[in-house]
């Protein structure tokens, strides 16, 4: 099938017009759905329980992090005091052997 240039141009314009119309209808439909979603959020009891459980878990984790931070500071002080006055000492292990250890 062979189409003339005028026919192909007309088909291209019609397809552009239809795709533009589809975009407009799609945008208009999504605006209506967005208006419906903007209403107050209704939480059922199951969701409230889940959110409360998550809040308690976050509080426990925050307390654990605070405890670990305190323990870390204590251990850091102990480690700093653990190794002191380290040096290198040269000596002759055997007097009659010429190598210095």
C-alpha cells in the first residue's frame, strides 16, 4: 500500500490531535482523583496499632543508641589509658655472638 504525501501528512495530524485529546482527558481524570484523595485520612484500628507499634520500636531503638553511646565513651577512655609508655630497647642477647638484637 502506497500513500501520497498529503495522505501521510493528514494521518500524522490526526494522530497528533488524538494523542493530545487523550492527554487532556487523562489530566482531567487525574485531577478528579486528586481531589478525592485530599480529604481527611481515615485510619482504621489495625493501622493505628501498626503505627503505635512502630513508634514504640523507634523509642526503644533511640534508648538503645543512647546507651551504646554512653558505653562507647566509657570504653574509649579505658582504651586510651590501656597502652602507655611503649618504647624500643636494644640489647645484646648473647655477649659472645656479634649480632645486636
